[in-house]
C-alpha cells in the first residue's frame, strides 16, 4: 500500500470506523457502505486539503474523486501532476 493510501486509510479508520480497519477496503464506496456520510465527506476533504497541501474545488467534489481510497489516490495523483512544480509536495 502506498504512503498516500495508508495516510488516507489511517484517517478514515481513526475518525469513522472506531479503529476497525476491517471495515475499510481500498475500493469500497464510503457512502454506499455507510462508513462516511455527507458531513464526513466534508471532514475528509478538509483533511485531504491540509495533509496534502491542495485545494479541492467545488466542481471536484464528486464521487469519482472521493468515494473510495483508490479514487482519492487517483484524484490526488492527477492534482499533483497538474500542479506547478513549486506547489508539489
């Protein structure tokens, strides 16, 4: 598992599953499984922005970017690839 994925998974486990890692897989939809609700998505977005030094625009707040650990990893890789070199962490 990549460091990026592990960081996201650790946040989700610590904040939404009461420490139960078995509730979270890389591909499960957070909303469909009930792990995270709409308010939780906002908490997740705030964490991602602070942890990875990016801004998530309103039009990027879609399931294709944020519904699972895999989707978040892919989204962050695209954001990093599109960022100017001085902004990449």
